[in-house]
């Protein structure tokens, strides 16, 4: 097959490499010239994505993969076009902004040739594939969906850092707009993916056709929204437990010893491209979903709640020096999308504290580019707030923060024994250690 992958970002590039590794000819198209040049010249490394560097080098070396900024080069003659363009969500309103995806879809339509299968992998509000992309593709191509070309939705279900592993581990969900589109979509993914054998699934691991694009769209939103709601419930329990002298982590461990309980871990923030975003996409088509809305709003309050606990312990944060530990939204990932670092820094600054940020994955200049003043471990500080569960932070001790008055551990990541002589506020634990 000749495959075009539209957008060579954190998901698109590994997908393009996966397709090329499976023996197909792949053209990646991206609007950023620097991204295209880096792929073609192998001038950029991707150490945080397991296996990507070696696989990319092999794919480029074999001539199976190349990149371009020109849709008119990548799209004509493609048997399959896979779209992984980011869908922007307005942080203030929570509403989806289709600007980038609309532009990409119009460019695809202008160059698409008969016989193509267009598969959207970007997470979408329910109904978008049928009501937005189909008419846009038809209008721009002057072709008819269902006969001249086919459209399907198949959500990406991978985590940054382990994409190739997740492609094998999880069933590939698909939903097309026609029976023939479904047949072709199934055949495509069966040709480019290999699946692990799993005994825990209701049906064999592989390509699962959910019967419609809408069902596949909802499946992606449901599995991620569930996590946000579950975390909100854990955070609600954590807030209550802390107020009543209870260790919520022991409670959750006890609850989850029962087969039907799967309570997630509480935390200072829910970040990343997925969990804080996809509930908003769900709400875009189900605005009356009060459970989803309340959970999202509650999770957004957590940085403020934990900083308020530190203020209550110390009396005031006015004039104190503070550091937020972790700019990344998740441990081991160099990414700040919707990271809790931003509201945590804001909550500290609003109380009059001077705020710096530390992250082992970011150089000082990179932190400054994000708008933060960098902190070095060993520098004096009054208040430290652990926001990201980087592995490096598990070994932190009071000596890393001369003069520290309180550690706020928003991930329950530090060693209680190491902090037994220093006040330590832990999310979901009743009193300072």
C-alpha cells in the first residue's frame, strides 16, 4: 500500500514508522518545515519514545518513509490517508477549535484521488466524522463518499513513551461510514499492526469494528472520560480523608483488594493532551452530562486546594520563596500540555510567594521559555510543591531544600521516613508528617 500520514507529531511519526516497518510505502506530510527536515535528515532523536530512533532510521534508510510539507505530493495516489492532526481545545471555554483539522481536511480533499480510504485517528466529538469531515471531503474532492472514497474513524489509544508497545497491546477500534469502508479499514489495520495475545478480553485481540464512526468516537471519549471522573472521585475522597485524619491511600489500597473496585490515585493535577481535554469534547455533544462536568471542574481545583493547605499550615505565604517540582504533566514525559505546573505556580504567586520551577527533563533556558524562573536543587527555599511524579523526586530529602518549612507532596511520591522531621503535606493524608 501507499500510505499518507497527515501530521508527524508525537503520535503521527511513530504511526508512520510503524506502517513503513510493516513493509508499506509511507509519505508523512506536516506543515512545519523543521519537522519534515528533521525526519528526512534523521537530525533529531526521540529518546523518550521507546524504539522510535532505531525504527525511524531503518524506515528512512530502506526508502519506505519520507516526509514533505506538500499535500499535493503526499496525497494523490495514496491508498490510505491517516489523519492525526491535533484538535485544539480552548482552555478558557473548553470548546473544540477545528481550525487545524479543517485546514488539513480541505488540503486532503483538494489532492485526494478516487479509491482512497481516509481514516481519522484524532479524538473527536461524537458525530464529527460523519457530519463534518464527510461533507468537507466530498465538497473539496468532488467525489462521493461510499463509492469514490471511504471514511472511517479509528482512535489512537497509545501513551507517549510506549506507543509501539501499546499498538500491540490494545485492540484497534474502528468505525466506518459504510460497509465497504469498514471492510477496507479492517484490512488496512490488519496489514500494518500485529497484536499480542490477551486472555483477558471478551474477544480476540485485533481489529474491533464497533459498527459506526459514532460508536468508535464515543468509545475513545468514554475510556478517557472514565479516568477523569474516577480521578475526581479519588480526589474527593482524598479531600475528605485529609480533613478527618485518614490516609486515603491505605483506604484505596484496601478498596481495590475487592475485585470490583478500581479507584484511581488522587493527585494535584490531571494534565496532558487526553484526560483533561476529552471530557470537554464529550461535553460538546452532551452538555447535560453533569457528572462529567462536575468531575472536570473538581480536578481543576486541586492545585488551589493543596496550596491553600500549605498556607493554612504556615499562616501566610506572603514573601516566602517556593518551588514547584515538575513542569511536565506526567513523570518521565517531557510535555507540558495542560500541566498542573501552571495553576500551581499561579496559586502560589497569588498568595505573594516568589515561585521557581524545577524539572530534571528541562534545561534552565527551556523553563524560562515556558515563563518560569528555574530552580536548582540545593538552593534555599521555604515551600516546595511536588507536582510531577518524576522518578528522580522519590529520593528527595530535606537537605535538597535548605531552610524548607513545608513540602507539599501532590503525588505521594516522597519517602515519609526521610521527611519525618520536616512538615510534609501529602495529598489525601490527614496531617503534616
